[in-house]
């Protein structure tokens, strides 16, 4: 393990004014989004869509790293260049999703545990040889009647820590993603309690597994009420609860925090991130940025619809959302930016 290299990569991913693009949807998830828009669910269309993303002019001005899926890692642009090399040429660090998905947790109805540790060491070595510099593993925590249980939290955080240790052994920066889901009608306070438990357990496990936190990035949920909750807290309340939680549970030595969007609208994800960087400027020991998927990609996907004639328009939308979130990263996002798409 080259600690200096890990630290350098983590800091490069958290460079000021930029964030991460999560383009690591599994094939079933990508196909589901295609189906909703009437796009044929084929490997070629998935490749064409990822080609649209990685060849967007100027994307590297706002995106420091991109998380890929296994299929995408092995595909090429229309020009015959691997997506990994295309990203590098754009100044974007390539990364890879390595978990095998959240599965039902035996004995714990309604809860899931993420699988993928078996064979992970060899897969990480392969991805590193292919050019990946970082990896991602997602755990999901559901809020409901009597859940999350401590067993679910502990099982998932233990797996995240073991994954992180294996990543660092392979020379890859681990992104650890303990996502408390937005699904449900719970109040913000319940999300806060679950998020606190998850983050506390995660860093305890990372410490036990001797993971060097200087080469780790946290990808958490924002602290939000459930999507079905009648009371939706305002942007400032979300910002205060989210960063307050991080300040309590995330060690200062960590280089950065990159939020998932988790089903938020594109505009709200930008507003909330910007509010955090405004309200807590100078008080956060780590960088606070984004690692969004739908909150950056969805507008472009809806414009593209699988039609080559729509590529330029879709790329403009993608570039615009990346620019909006870059501004949010610096606490400079405002609603007027939404009218600047040309």
C-alpha cells in the first residue's frame, strides 16, 4: 500500500470547485431508467449513453472523478478509446463500483446487507490494472417499523470497512457509502438518528480494520425527511442537521465528504449542498462536495431519449448540471443559474 499515493488521489478527487459523477448504475437499474423513457434496453444503448457522458465538452471543469460500472469499464467511445482513457484525457479520475448489490438480510425482514466481499481482492487488482484509481461500495439502511436494527447497521458497516481495507491494499481510494434511504414517511429526526448510528458504527469499524482515513472518502446521505412525509423541512434545516451530524461523527482527518443525491430533484440537491457550504464555511475540517447520479444525469437522459440527434442538447444539460453543482460546492449556487442553460 502506497499511502502517499492514496492521499494524493483522495485530495485530487476533493479538489476545490469539483465533485464526482456517479455513472455506475447497474445494468438492471440503467435498463429501468431507459424503459421509463422508451429507450431500448440494449448494451449498445448503454454504451452510447455513457459515450454521451464521457465526451461532454468541458465536463472535467466541474467533475474530478467518475464512478463506473463493470460493463462501462470495459466499453469504448465511438472513437474506439476506452472510457477509462477518455475520462483521463478529460482530466477526470476513473473509479469503479465493486459491491454486488444489497440483498435481503437473513432473519431481518425489511433490511438488507450488501454482498461482494468474496473474490474482491482479485477484482480490485484487475480494476487497478485497467486504470481505476478509486472504488465505491454502497450499503443501504431502511427506516421503518422497528428498523433499522443495530445488527443491520453493524453488518453493513463491517463489510464497508473490510472493503475499504482491501481497496487500500490494492492502491485504490475507497469511497464508503452508508446510505440511509429516503423511502418512507418518517420525519427528519428519525433520519438523523439512523444516520448518526450508521456513521458512528462505520468509523468504529474503519478504525478496527486499520484503514488509513487520510485515503478515504465518505459518501453519505443528506439528513432528510422521508419522501412520503407531509412535512418537508426547508433547505437551511436540512443543511444544519446534515453538517451537524457530520461534525459529530466524521473525523477531521478525512479528506472529504461527497453526498449522494438519493432521489432528490436536481435543483434541491444543488440548493441543499450550496446551503451547507454557505452556512458552515470555515467550520468544516473536510471538503464538502457531491457524488450525484440522477441529480446530474436525469435531465440529460430525458433529452437524449436514445436519439443521436439529441446528443448535443443532452450534453449541454449534463454540463449545466455539473456547473450548478460545482457552484454549490463553493456555496455560490442560486436559482438564477437554472435559467442559464444555452
